[in-house]
């Protein structure tokens, strides 16, 4: 269902933009998938999952080499299992001591630029840098009450984290469908390693860096029969 919907959207975009928007040497793709990441430098935390959505262009440089600039406006990073020191309300604090669920959620717009190489057949390898711009930072907490209800508390912690992230991306991809048009449906596995210390705390003795594993599929805008 996802595949059919995305391919229909790709065809529609191609019709609106015209033939010049997608050729054999330059075409665009939608990406849709999930990410699972952590923050290196934090203790006693667990991984956080989230959606990973974006758009990228594939520029053919030679028979096997491609340049792939990308914009990912939905890129979630962070951790789960964080403690809550206080809500600021003594009446609420006992319900979250400890919380039944908690997470530090950092949302970014990521811009990777990859060099992709076709090994042969349908397998590609890619690598390159990325820069990320943080759009929000929240701590979220949940308490399960004896009544069966949930008590939720969240707070904005944007002032505690830097707005810029950057690092390196490593990716392997496989063309899942026979490429009758464009490149076909493509399955990607990507590791994104942050190199920036995103925590502002000058007293911190350990740098906090993002680390994300992403799994997604991409749907190319159709550019014509091969």
C-alpha cells in the first residue's frame, strides 16, 4: 500500500514538474522509513525510534558514480529512559519517581550529501557528510496511575542543546524491484554518526553526540522507460 501510494505521488510530481524534472542523469526520490538512535555520552538510557522522511536528488556523474544531495525535514534523535529531577510542582513529583516512561526527543532537519557507487547489479554503497538543524528539543514523561489513566508531563529543553549537528553518513542500498523506469523501489540501510557535541553544559566532562541507524525505502520520480 505504501509503495503504490508513493509511486502514484512520484508520477503526479513528474507530471506537474514536466519531463525536465526527471531525466536519466538527474531525478528525485521520496524516502520513507524509520530511525533508531541514541546519544553517545549518556548513561543508563535506551534507544529512541521515530519516523524518517525526506527528499533527495540523484545526479549521475558516470556509469557507476552518483552524487546524492538530500533534505530530511523529519529526522528524530534522542534517547529513552531519562530520569526526572523535578516538575517544579511538589504535588506532581511523586507520580514520576520514577516515571513509567520517559524520553528526550530532538527533532532535526538533516541535509546529507552522499557520493554513491554502484558495485554491480542492484547493490550501491554511499558515504558523505551531513549537517543537521535542530527544530525542537523536549523531555517527555509518563506515569501510569492506579485508576488506569496516564499522567503526562513535558518540558522544552531547547536552551540546553546546540542548534547545529554534523557528522558522517554511511549507507548500503539495494534496488528491490526491476528498474523498468527510473531506479525502481530501493531499500536503504544507513548509519549516521554525529561528530558535534550537542550539549551546551560547560560543566559536562563527556561530549554528547548523536548516533542513528536508519532503515527506509525510496521511490524515484519516474523519468521514462529504459
